[in-house]
């Protein structure tokens, strides 16, 4: 089979970093993308991936990424970068937080796809070494917040819903092309930074989200599912994957304490 060459955004921490690590462990070529160059340098030194530092909310930075990506010759994009800010009732949220969430989760995703789609199309032009068709892939991490509303989530619900719709429309518009468009929607995932960013650096509030929850998902859990899907034959498209810990039924329904069978 042809070599798998994927661009992973948000690769300096959390799910993006875990995907980069697991992809390299599968002997795939990885171009890891994030804002923080020093973290990317440390990751590259450890696992041997290529890196590119870019703020995906900056149009010029994404254009520079596209130039670097042309030399990398990607067969896939894994768009992980994004995040949440704030958990207040709608009337107490700020336009600034909403703008950040839409720039980070929606506009950045559009920019990156716009920039890299021509390269992904180009990767499908030649057949694989065994003569079979070549496929490319776009995988985007959204959230269960894209489809299930919860109190305090208005801005994040809105941004992730928009990102999901972007993907659903893209899948329709790529009809007839050898490109699979896949969405991964995690629930509660403990990572180093997601809740910390959401609560403006308040470590106590961030820790409280996961307190007494038995086995919230880890970034490695989500990355394992994502790379398993990416490893499927190119003609197999898992359009939507929802991943939650057993302790979570809905965004607003999380069991605290040990999970115990009844009866």
C-alpha cells in the first residue's frame, strides 16, 4: 500500500499530540502542527515527526502551512485544534469568548481544509502500488456538544454545531471523489489543558470537572479510536464516531463515584 502521510493539528498537547504519537508508532509519516514551536520541537525529538508551527486562526500562517504541506505530500488531514472558553449562562457569556470559539473551531477548520484539499486531491491521482485506487481522508474532532445542548455550553455548542455542519456539507460536496470525510465527537476527555483553557486558567475549576468521575476518557483513548479508523482501508468511511466514558450518558449526565452494577 502507499505510504500514509497525515497532517495533525493541535499536536502540541492533548488529543492531537496523542494522535501524532500513535500515528508514528504505526509507521505513518506525520506533520505535527500547533502554535507552540517549543512543544513541537520536543515532540519531534521524541518521536521523529516533522513539525510546523502555525496559529490556524491566522490566514497568513495557514497559507505558509499549505506551502510546507506541499513538500510533505499529505494523504490525510486530522484536524484536532479547537477548544472552549467559558461555561456561564448565555446572558453572561462574552462576545470575545464566542468569537474565539468560532475562530478556533469553525473558521480555522475551514481555512485548513481550503488550504489542504488541493493537496489531498493530488494524492489520489496515482494508483497504489498494488494497482488499487488511492484514497485521501479528512478527519475532524468535534464534540458531543455539536448535537447535545447543555447549560453553560451555549458558545461551544454553537461553534461545534457549526463545525459539524461544515463537515456534513463537505461530505456531500465531495461526492464522487475518493476522499473520506470523518467526524470524531468525544465526550468527557481528561487532558492537560482543555478545561484549564475553558475556565481561564482556574486549576480548581478545571479539576472539579473530572473529580470523582470513574475513568474519564484520556487523550490516548480517543487517539486509539481515531488511528484505528484511519488504518481501515481507504474505501471504508466511518462518517461519525461518538466516544464517551461509561460514566457519562449525556454532557449533563455524568456519574460521580464508583460505577456499580445493580441487581
